[in-house]
C-alpha cells in the first residue's frame, strides 16, 4: 500500500516512511521551536550519520548527498503513530520549504537515504538542499550543532 500527497511528489514507501534523519535545526541540541513539533510526532531512536557534505548558508545548513567518505552527523527518529505520517511530514515539508508557488524551486527536497547508527543501518527520509551551494563554506566536521556553537 502506498500513499500519495499533493504537489505531485513521489508516493511514500510504507516500509521506510516512519523514519526521519535530521541534521540541522530539527536536532534536539538546537532547542529550536521546530524540534518541539518534531518531538510531538517522532521519537528519538539514536545518534546517526549519513553520507553527505554540509555547507554553511549563514543561519542554517545545507546538505548534499555524496558517494565519498564525507559524513553528516545527526539524529534518527521514528514516527510514534503510523496514521500521523502524512500530516506530520506535510508540516515538515512546509518548514523545509518544499511547498512553493508554481515556477519557484523548492529550497529542499525530501528523499530516502541510508542512515547509519552505532549498531545498524536503515533507510529514512532526509531533506537535501535543492539549490546552488557555490561559494558556501563546507562544514568539514559534518556536525552542524558543534559548528554553529563554535561559530558564535
């Protein structure tokens, strides 16, 4: 069984749709109001990492996938109630700039990726940046939380 959502997005894969990897303001350590929303629908599973490169856009990060040995550190979450997925993910899509006017480019795109925890790997949704990162500094540590704390 698969679900579809508005805006001609990909159908959801029921097998993986209940997991979410976060690396920016949705991480628990940022204490961002959006984390309160996230934690009302998702439970923390583990610290985790994905293959990718982080960039500093000033006030928030951008992540792009890479086949190279670059790692993004973050957190893996599991949906609390399966029936809440469509509502919860639509709100996160809105927060991440996926809902745009016709002719505009979404700021991020949501896709499935392989997530590595200390004891296993799984597939989960992630928000990859969808615009140019030309001239933006790389966050070499792969850890947005530590990077922005040290930047202040």
